[in-house]
C-alpha cells in the first residue's frame, strides 16, 4: 500500500511540474493562481511521497 501512495505523490509532483512548464509556454506567468496552485500541488505531492515511504517502511 505504501508504494501506491508513493507513486501517487510522485504523480502529483510530475503533474505540477507539467502545469508550470505549460504555463510558461502559454504565457500564464502573471497568473498567480496557476503558479501558487502548482507550487501547492508540488508541496502536497512531496508530503504524500514522504508519508508513503514511511508507510512502506512500516509494512
């Protein structure tokens, strides 16, 4: 179960990075909601990844 949680956290980080790259190419650099949303998604993904790693070690 821990590996699935880790993979979902990694997916969140990759999705957030893709949003940031797409926002750069689409010219959405000045839209703070997109930038802060992607940043928050990266932080949540990192936390989920760490929690999943700890659950995987506990099993």
